C-alpha cells in the first residue's frame, strides 16, 4: 500500500472516530472537535501517543486559560484588544517558523475561547476540553494507522509550498489584520460569529502560504466548495437520519477530500484548498445539525452563514491585495540611467 493511501485512511478513519466521540458524547459544538482532529490528521508524521496526549492536555489547559481574557474584555476592552493583537502577531510568527499546528490551536484559544466565555463560562471550558479531545483523537488514530500500515522505506514526496516574497513580520501583520476585525465583530454577537472567527483563523493561516495572485481563487472557491460538501453531507444524512449515518457520511466525504489533498486523485487545486474546504464544510454542517434539533430553519441559517463566510473570504482577499499594494507603494523606485 502506498504512503498516500495510508494518509487517506488515517484522515478518513480519524474523521469518523472524531465524529463518533464528539457527537456521541454530546459535547458542546462537537464540529470544532472534528476540526481539531482533522488538523492533527493532516500532519505528515504522526506524534507518539504519549506525546500527543500530553500536547492535547497542555493545549486544553492553555485554552481554558483563555477564559481569563473574559474579565479583561468586559472591563478593559481597549487593553484587551491590544493584548490580543500582540498575541496574534507572535503566534502568526510562530506558525511561519514551522509550528503551524501549535500556532493555529493557540490562536483558536485566544480568539474563540474568550468569545465563548462572554456567552457562558462553562461553554468556553467545554469547548476547550472538546478541542483537546480532538487533538488526542487525531494522535491516537494516526499512531494506530501507523501500526496497521507501516510506512514504506521510501517516503512519498512532499508537495513544496512556495511562500510569498515577504518577510515573516509582514506576513504576520497581514494575518493579524485579517483576523482582528472579524474578532471585534464577534464581540457584538458571540453566538453567531464564533464559527466565523474559526473560519477567519484558518484563512489567515492559508494566506501565509499563498501568493497574492492565488489568494482570491483559493479563499473564495474553497469556501464555496466547503458549502457544496456540507449540502452533500446534509442530503446524505437526510436519507436516514441517525447517528450511524452521520459517522459513515463524515468518513465517506473526508475520504473523498483526503484523496485530493494528498494528490491521489487529479486536482488543479492545492492541498490547502481541500483542507480549508473540509474545515468550511464542518463549520457549516455542525451548526446545521444544532439548528435542526432546535427547530430553526436550517436552510435560511445555513445561507446566512455561507454568505458570511464568503464575505470573510472576500475580506481576506482584499486585505492581501491592499497590503501588497501598500508595500509596493512604499518601495523606492529603481533609478534608471
């Protein structure tokens, strides 16, 4: 079996197990736990189980520490804004130095957890625990698949990602400008904008690995592809609404996405496109299940969320373009003889 096939199996089985645990235990916002597991499963080399569990527990405690930002946001909003911007900048630099997974998870801690804490402290703690659980699930599945299917002696060639020709500090500043306004908007209506903040964090990470000319197509089309995948999941689940069908459809669609992510199936899009599309799908599909359980209009709510995420993608694209033009305008013109 090829290493790419092993990677696809890890992602598909891991997504199914994450859905089984997170939805089976009725955790708050279980789709976020599935997203955390997906992020771990997308990593090339699986962590040892012991190390992965330690990392999951440490990150869980760190995320729970994000609840401490709630009093600061409530009583001292401007210092909280400056402190959050500084942390975002440092974490974006951390991601550009090769620790993208840890940086993304910690970015989630300082953005989503405080906003959830504005709704209810127990909700914030529950989300933090669920995200840590997703990390542990992804680690265990990765190691289990590695035991079942040992890698070949010659590893699969990795896809080289060409970074834009900007300094890490410029890329980090650009990412902060993408995340921070949406985060501020979420303070006005935390319950509605929590998924939008998660989407924005993923977009900020994605723009750091793309050239400006690619950003628009990648961000907008991956968002629309995620919406299409969410519709497929919803119609599949509507055939026989049950917990078993939910897990099976999550496994099936994640396998389809994973084949394109590791390039076993021909695709003109990059791996980051497919990873972002699946995350968008989960962000749309998870709340749709909760809307259905509470008796809300699923299609209207999903259309509003999808429109919001497309607007966020367009905003991220505009930030990249404007930031690039500002940099070009600030450069001295080369003298000609």
